[in-house]
């Protein structure tokens, strides 16, 4: 185990499992799902952290802000919907589309995602680095952002905005932040879109991360993303 891995574990002081670099990613995902179900009963939220160089930044944050074991909480405001609406208007204005109808498009097929991929090496299809599964003692999934600060670069929402958006998405879709890997965040959405409109969900995903369409679709349309989201229980976001 790397020294940085051990130090991160010591900071959190919660149940954990370490999956070594080169391991089978399927075992990690299975462990996450088992932990997710246990957390519902026992009052914790699991989170997967890829222990690359970016993980050192989390250590510095926790030591400086004393954000250990949930001792520091970001405000969980009820303005996630409004934030996404503002961000959508901003990014759509620069999208190059003349009308919202053109941006929506008419696609009926899109990528369906059922598995986490942020920790997988594209070269070996194994774990890219040591990866940590933490069972963090927070009752609300959006409070994971307090423990694992993320955001504030490029077009990524800052931590306070992300907390509000995660709260909104949990209440609307039952989706939870699950995998933290440098500039990637993956959500687990066991209820999928929870009966919500797929185009509206795609608009929110684009507002949260414009690269989800700009670099994650073939047609650069909301309808392509929406079609995939209808059956996806994993949401993938990457801020280039």
C-alpha cells in the first residue's frame, strides 16, 4: 500500500477496502453495490476514490480545513435547479446553435452506461491505480462533496454549487455521487431517471458538464444523450 493511501485512510477513520492497481474492476464495482445497500441500512455513504496524484490534494484540504469524518459541511442550499438553469442558458448561448429545437435534435439512440469506468486503464482494462472504497459516515449523499471536495476548475461547478446540485439530483432522481477521479465524477442512479423527462435530464447534464455533449456524443444533441440516459444507471461526467 502506498504511503499516500495509508494517510488518506487514517484521515477518514471509517471502514474501507483497498483495491490494488491492476486488480479486476468488476470486484470493486461489486463491492460498491454491496456497500451501497449496507449504507442504506446503517447510515453511511460509499465513495470510490482513484488514488492518483490528485488524491494528494484531498489530503491537503482535509488537513487544512479539518474536513475529517464530516467535521466540516458545505451549505446544502435548495438552489440546485436554479443553478442548472442558469448554467444551461450560459453554455447554450455559446453552443453555436440557432435554436433550442436544433440543439435537442431527433436522435433515438444514445450510449447506455451501466458500469463505472473512471478507475479503469484503457490499456489494460484493469484498475489504473490503487483505488479506495470508503464507507463515509454521512446521512446525506450530497455531503460527500464536503469530504471529497471537487470542482471549481474550467466549466466544473465549484464545491458549494456541486453540493446544491447533488442534493437536487438526489431528491429528483435518487442519484448519488459515487466515483471521484481527478477531473471525472460518476454518479450511481439506481432508479435511472426516476420517471423524469429524459430531455430535461439531458439539459441538466449539459448544464452540469458541457463536455458531456460536446465530447461525449456523436451528434452533439440533447436527444442523443437523453436516449442513453433513459436506461443508464451510471452517469459519467468529465471536465476536459
